[in-house]
């Protein structure tokens, strides 16, 4: 009798333990299943998913789950029910726990949706083994009388939250996942995590309190403490986080920073792997307060030829026309007017910039006639990242103001670079002028010699020869000239910025692609060797591309000649290394500018800027509250936005080494791809196809990648991006021939 009782008690305890474990397993199974749906809205907002993205990622779990249900029982019997149940449970638990981290890895890999689909499908496959494997175990080891009870208890775990234990299930199961890995999508501090958990429980607890005849007043107070106070704290936190940002310069970069620049960047301590992933700042649309300092009375920076303080500021020339087409120049969410010319004259570009500033109401944030004297780190910088900005306002009063962050957007045209004097330069009888001080050339009469072969010297040569003057350009290293007009009369920059060229460049061994590009330019445009432009061993990849359509014709007309390095100067006679001479009345130094940051020198910040990740964030500063925008030499003038998480230290170090080799030169498309990948907005071919944008995928691969592509995905999508991409052809035609609403475009016109 005693042995029978002991056997019965032992068997009952084991059965209760097993049933409790089975119930808990099923409960946690369904808890992990709802972890992603709970945070789906916040995740979609952070990663910039379309609705189709969210629906696909949420539903693909059942693709694997449904398929597994069909074959799970047979596989469990074949391999072993216990093994299958143990390993699959371990796998889907780990996948659920680390899904947020897998999201980041997926976006860094360049195949985000594909990897996320695999993760979700594989999670569904593993969870699909749960009930069939358990059914196989139960059917083999339990009696017929126990099977029904065990199955009932297991299934009850999946509906555990439907009755009085709903609040316990919410706190005990789901919150486990959210607190340890999912809470970054809904909260950022430990206090908010606690209050968020309470806000989940509060409605169910309130219902139970009322059902137990507790007073409505008591219940309302409970709700106020747990739920409403949490929302009030969030609003107060937002107000407290409203940052005051100083932006130096109201040019293209400064205006773009004021309206669109927002960084979700970690504070990276570059001597360790420690990162804080939630340091954020600014932009008007994010509720922050930018203050733009501009020392002139107009916006536009160097593009504003008509600015009143031109004597102390360097501007474009009277005849300057932008080297890139309007759609490659435009802001990513603000296309140029349809009827504006395809290549902006500086007046057209200033008109476009003013329209942009009015559209985003930026003028109210600009302090005109205000000169920034110095920028220094505040005494509490190490803890707050704040800066003290000393400036002189329009009334001549000197003031100092503290800002939460500072953006330097004054551009590269700060200090003209003067080379060492040529032998006999002091004997030169004509005028010597730097291109920085050249405006329209009315004061320059007679023949001229331009020192340096760049866009400035070519533009000056074209302008002077239009008045019948002769110009010689002295070049030490030669250059590669790109045409403005490409196939079919379309802008050439449409063809050089297609993804297929980037693919070919990655497939060919190093240097082969550049050699092919050189042969292409020599064959289809003009032979650079014959024209004297390829007089060094430097390849096309080592020279900044120059864009001009008129130079070859002027050389054929004899109005412009290309010479080598200057050997000496004797009076107005200029002697070159090839023993040729040229008599010149003007010597124009087109030698560019130094990278100078006079406002940062007092605090040593000018040295920090020289080592910056993506040419923006100085790597040695402990805070991400300082940025330098526009200090690159791109193929295109284009202003974009950045909403990024800084990658690993090794990637940043590699980027710095590459910058040092390139000396500030960047290619438009690779640079924009790098920035967009940091903010999960990279327009990959697979992403376009997955979203059904087949026409956009064709344009992206074979035609042109305009800035509007970078507004299709990511956190700051623009609804008009698709229309802007598809209407590039129409805008080009209207820019060439005017309004074409009543005309049929030519069948030969290809974009």
C-alpha cells in the first residue's frame, strides 16, 4: 500500500512538473511570437519601412511555420522527437532574443529585407516543430487517459492571456523580451522602461480592480500614476531635449543642415569599442532650434555673385554655369522648376536656393550681418558637448552664446593658396591676380597666362576668349576633361552615375576600369595626349574631373593653348620648361584654396576637423555635437541629409585612411551610397524590385541615380520621390525647349 502510494505521488508530481513545463514552453512560444508585433510600429518608423515591408516581414513567419507543420511530425519521428524539440526551441529563442541586433547587421550588409525575411522564416520553421514534436512525444509516452489532459494544458498556454492571468502573462513573458532587447524601439531610459511596463499592465489591472468593487477614484489614480504620467514624462523629455544648434554659414550646406540634417549617431569612444546608440540632434522638423550665422546680407554663399560684401568674400564668376545638371544638383526632396535650364547659371541656382529657404521657412532662423569670431568648447564640454560661439552682430556688438551643438558650413573657399614665386616673378610688368579675386575680368585686357589647370582656369579662359583675348594655361600635371553633353544630347552626368558602372568597376581588377574610362574619353570626346592635357603619369583616378564642353574648340581655334610648368619670368615674357615663351599682360593664379578654419583655431578644433569620418564627424571628439559639412571636392554639387548610426571603429579607421589617400576628393555615387547605408536608406536593386519599383530599378541600374532615389527608403522618405525620378525626362525637355505640355516627346529621346 505504501509503495503504491509512493509510486502514485511520484508519478503525479512528475506529471504535474512535466505539464507545468509544457505549459510554460507553449506560453513562452506564443510570447516570443508576439514580441515583434508589439514593437512593429516603432521598428518600422526607425528603419523607414513601407507598409508592404512591415506586412511582408510580419507575415513571412507563417510561411516557414505552415510548411513545417506538414512535415514536422515525420521528421521528428525520423531524427528524434526530443532532439528536434530541444534544438528548435533553442534556435527560435535565440533568434527572438537577438532579432533587433540582426536588424542592424542586415542593414549594414546591404541586403536588409532579404536577411530579415530569412530570419523570420527560419524562426517560423523552428516554431513549427514545437506542437508536432510534442504530440509525437505525448503519443508515445503517455496513456490514452493522460493525452487529452496534457494537450489541453499545452494549448491553454497559448491562450494564457485571455483570462484573469492576462496581466501576469504580459509582465512575465512579453516584457522579458522587450526589456532586454526590444525596449530600444519604445524607450531609451531605465525609468521609461519601468513606466512602459506599468503602462502595459495598468489597463488590465484597472479592469480587475473594478471587478473587485474597488472605487473608480482609486482606479483612476492608479491609471494616472501608471499610464498618463508616463506620457506626460515623455512630452517633458521631448521639450527638455530641444537642442539649440549653431550653424555657421547660410550657403547650400548650411541651409540643408538647418532644414534636414538629423543625426542618430552613437557617441563612439574610438579607443574602446564602447558605443552609446542614442545621441540625437536637430533640424526644424524634429523640433530643434537652429540659429544660422551669415555675415553677408544674402543666402547662397559663394554662389551669390551679387552679395554686397564681395570684397571680403569669394564668389563665382560673372559667367559661371554649374557643371552638373539640375536634377543631379537638386535637393533630394525639392526638385528644380520644370522650366529652369538644365545647367544652372549662378542666378538660376540662387533663385532655386531662395525658393528652398522660403519653402522650409528658413529665413526666420538666419542672423544676417553677423560674423562668427571664434568657436570654443565650453568648460562643461566633456559632460555636455556644448560650444561657446563668439560673434559680432549687425550692430557691431560682440556677444558670446552657448549652443548644444555646432555645424561648420562655411565651405572650402576661405583662404586663397599662393604658390612659391617663380624665378623672376617680381620683374613681371603686368597684373598678377588670384582667381579668388576674379569676378568678370573687365580690368584684364590683353593676353593672359593662367597658372593651374582646373575648373576655375578653364572658366576664366572661356570668358576672356569671348572678348577676343588669347589665353595660355600652364599645367604641371595635366587633367582629364569631361563633356557636359552625353549621348543623345543629354547631360553627361546622367550616364556616369548609373549603378551598372559601379558594378563593372567592382568586377574589373584595380586600374582596369579607369584605363577603359580614359580610352572612352580619348575616343568619343578628344584625345588628351594630342591636346597636351595628358602630360604626366597620373591616371584618371588621380585627377579631379574637369567639366567643360568649350575648351577643345577654343584650342582648335588657337584662342587657348596648354603649356607645361613655368620655368621663369622675364618682364612680360613667360618661359616654360619646353623652352617655349609667351608674352602676357596678365598672370592669373588659379591655384585653389587652403583648407583653413580661422574661427576654430583658438581651441584647436581646426586640427580635429582634418580627421573626420565621412568628411563630417571628427573622430577624436568625445561627442557628436560638432560637424563640418561641405569640405569635400565632389563630382557633383548636391546637398543631402544624414540620419545615421556610426559603424564599428575598424570601418571608421579604414574610411580615414581612404580620405587621406584621396585628399578630400569623393565620387558622388559611392559617397552617397555610403551615407545612405548608414541611415538605412540605401536604394539597392533588390530593395527596389522587392517593392515593385521595376521601372525605377531599370533607371537605377542602367540610366541615372538622381538624389531622389535616396528618399525612397529610410526614416525620412518623401512621397514625391517616385514621381520626381520618373519625370526627369520631362523636366530635361522643358528645360531645353520650354513648356511641352502640348507636344509629343521624340521617340529618340532616352533618359
